[in-house]
């Protein structure tokens, strides 16, 4: 506190001492104003300029003759893009009266740069570099700012003609909306929101209600119907009362990547899915993507095989770099590689977005020929040697002298989406559309989409795509949404493909797709209806494919779901099973139960989980009466799981009880595995040698 008061009075004297004989006098201020001043001083001293800005703005409005308030308001206004003009005005007035204020020349260089006055900024940069009283850190920043000014002069003089439009009040609010992500057909937009509707409201750093606190990030979703975006809704299973940020969406709109900082790490990437109609509780990505460093943005390729992400891990080119990970056979992410110096620089690179065409990469960089902070760049992948072309700056007005980041482009290439805090918007940060949103040739993409039904009822079917002109090499495995039946696949141009649709014991259906001569964007709508089961008596035993997903954490509902009928479990013929991503957890459990149902081991128990929560919730389980005791199980990941029926020594016994729980109405119940008190996955028991085929 003494340091903060010292900072206050010394700075007040520096600013106003040679202008008048007085310093800031707060004796006649209202108590609320003095409280605001103290809060603002603490924020300013900690470098939280954006948080301090509204305090200084209000104080300066009420006390416009106070030079200290003018300086603080101008300094903080540098950090908000709709306040750049007022920042330049106020700091210029301070400089005219007192040229000895600490780092004022560097601050004025920034203010002029942010207002596209590049020559004026360059003049102040030279003064700052020559000034012996300017701090070494500011001089280093001034050298980088000089590069931004030189780049800015060139880009600003040659605008691209891109048109930028605010998405309006349906999406945007008086608060903050940013990091938009979209499905390939633009039917879904998910973004990060921070405002009055945030879970928990205003909170302090301990997540307790506080009228002087701040709003925390939440994830919101909007759908587009008949060309119009509908009122966004919060994604309930994803949002908590701490920060939850949307960072990527798969092309089909079924997989959502979320950024979270649990406090035990520096920020990691989590995954949620909506295959059963609602978003699941996010789980941390398995494998080598998350590390002990920050990982906070990513993008999934249309075939689901590669994940581009940004990380601060060591061994890169400096700061944040862009990396690519590969989906491994065990459904984890591995084989992480740095994209190299064609993409990364000694400064920060962030927010990669790989277009549905599979080759066009957008990302933000503070290096290259950025005109200030992060600029958005575009590069294209050469699949022959896995190298990227020289990145191209998207130019002005898409890029500005401030940070421009988190940019996505629609599959058809017609629109780009990103967020900005520019003046004239709905609130602090708004989401904008960009026309056109690319450099050079328009990306080419072919979408296959439709609905899979069983006797006119939407179902979750499996889809396999093979590349015919490459000896039927598998391109990827996909699924339809179990609730809506919808599916969407993005195929690269220049090939011939066979799309195979499967559901239960029905005869498979196929679609041949030729993209050899596709230029630009094309879309094929293909609905698949399964009605008649084809007898298989004369065929070999059916070969099933079991697809594996990570275990979901189910958040309890206040009301019990309606009872559902569970089909009788019949013994199936011997089959060869291949474990792949994206299956139903019940299918996986059934499969392992049939193979290893009676195997037991020391310290190995199975439980039937019916819900989970990270923060206390009320839960009603009257519909499960007679199925055993309901217990709370707190594990070392901080999540409390609700289980029923106690411990089971074998998977077979647990799976049998799980079916009873489902039949009683808890349709999202599943079997969880505990080994030596820690939660593991069924496939881990094979790797550990506990599950061994007899």
C-alpha cells in the first residue's frame, strides 16, 4: 500500500507540479470517489489498465481540472480500441504542459500509432529512444513499435477493399462477445461471452459475489435458421462460475474445444461433444497437446486427424508458437511438431484456424509484417512436402494497429468472422463479419450433409469415407447426431470418394462423390433412411466396429428423465473389433464386458455413475429407489461423482447393474473404473495387462 501511495503522490507531483502549485486534492471528494480512486490506483499499479479505465473515466468526468486524472485516464485509454482518440488527445495535452512525465514520449508514440498517425509516431519513437530517462523496457518496445509503424504505413496506404459489418444486437450486447467459431455450413456459431449474464455474476478472484468484482467468461451458442441468427443461449454443461472460453468447433459442429485454467496449470484445452443432443461436460484432451505450459487455442482438421494449436512450451522460436498434433490409434493426441519458422517468429503466434479445405491456415502473429500487435495472416499447406507457403497479411481494414485475433472463415469463403472493440459497436467487444475474408484464390470445399433416420426417427449412424482413387484408402470415420440425425462431412477437392453409411443390422448404403473438377464451394445434401433389415443368415458373422470416446462427466439434472426401455442383451457371435474414436460409451462398456466380464484384480473396483459435479448441487434420485445406496465419490481431479449400488468387483456385474439403472430412468448412467483409488479407462486395463483375453 505504501508503494501505491508513493506512486500516487510522486506521479501527481510530476504531472501537475510544474503546471500549477497544487497536486490532486481529494479532501472534498465524496467517499465513493475516494474509494474509486484507491481501487483504480491498485489496478494501475498492477498493470490492469482496462479494469482501471472506467474508474478514471468517471473521476475525470467529475473533476476535469485534475491533471493527474487526465494522465491516468489517457494512459488507460490506450488499452481499449474505442478510446484511442481520447487517449491521444489527453496525453498530448499532458505533454504540452510537462514533457518530463515518465515514458510520455513512448505513450504518445503508441497513441499516434493506434490512430494511424504513423509519421507522428515515428517522431516520438526517436525521442523516446534518445531520452536517457526512458526505461530500457520502453526503449525495446519502441524499437518494435517502429517496425509496426513502417509496416502500417505500407498496408494502410493500400486497403484491400474488404467490407466489415457488425453482426448486430442479436449476437452482440453492451458487454463483450469474442472468439467466434462456426460449423462449416454456418448453421452454428459458438463464442465467448463476458457480461451481466455470466454464470455467478460479478465475482472477486475467489469466485465470491462482489459488486466491485468482474464478470467471468462463459460459452454461448446461436443457431442460424433461414439465414438469420437466433438469440444466443448459454451452453449450460460447459459453463461454470470461473472462466470458460470457446476456442474451436469441428466442421460438423459436434465437437467443441474449450479453454480452461484450473489453477493447477497454466491453461489447458478441453473437449465437449453434442452427439447425443446436448453438450457434455468438457474433459481435458488426452495425450501431448496439453503440457505444463499455456495452451489456449486450437483448430481441428475436417478429417479429424490433425489438431493445430498454440503453446508456450519450451523449444519453440519464442513466446507462443503454432504446433500440429496427430490423432493416434489409441485416441490420444501425439506426434506434436512445431510448424517451423515459415509460420512462427520470435514474437507470439496464436489462434490457428485450419479451413475446411484442409490446406488454408489462418492465424495471428505479432511478427512478420504486422501493423501492430496481432495481425491475421493466411498461409497454404503443400501436402507433398508438408510445408506452408509464405504467410500473407490480410491487410487493412481487416487488420488494424491494435490486436486482431481469433479469425475464422466460412467453408464457402464468402464470410470471415472475428471480434473487435472498435468504436461504434454494440459494446466493449463485438463480433463482426468480413467480406471477402481471404487473400488470393478462394478456398475450394465440397460439403456432404444430410440426416440419417431409422423408420423416420433421427438416429446416430456411422459413416466411413474412402478415397477411391487412392486404392480405397480411408479418409476418415464420422457419425451423425443421435438426437437430430444430422451429419456433415467436408471433403477435399481433386479426388473421388466413397461414402458408406451403416446402422445396426441394416444393409449399408453408399454415396459416390467426385470432387476432381470442383472449383470454389459445392454442397451435396444426401439423406439416408434405414427401414428394412436385410437377413444375414447366409453371410459370415457380422463384423462390428466399436468406436471409443472419452468417458463423459454427466451433470445431474434436478428432475429425473423419463424411463426408457432397455433392449434385451443377447449374446452375439464372435466378432473382430477395431477400437476407433467417437463411439457410444455404452457400446464400449458392453464390448469389454463380453470379453472380460468376470476378471477381477486386487484394488480394482467398478461403480455405476449417475451424475457428477464440480460445485455442490442438489440432486433427486427417487426414481432409483431399490437399486442400492447413492454415494458421493470425490476424486483427485476435484470432481464429485454420484454413484449407486456400491463397489462391484467385476465389470460384468457392474454393467448388469448399469442396465437396471438405465431401465429405471437414468439413461445417462455408465460404468466408471477405479484402480488403487484413481479413475482410469477400460482400455487402460488392457494396456496394464489386467484385462487379458482367455
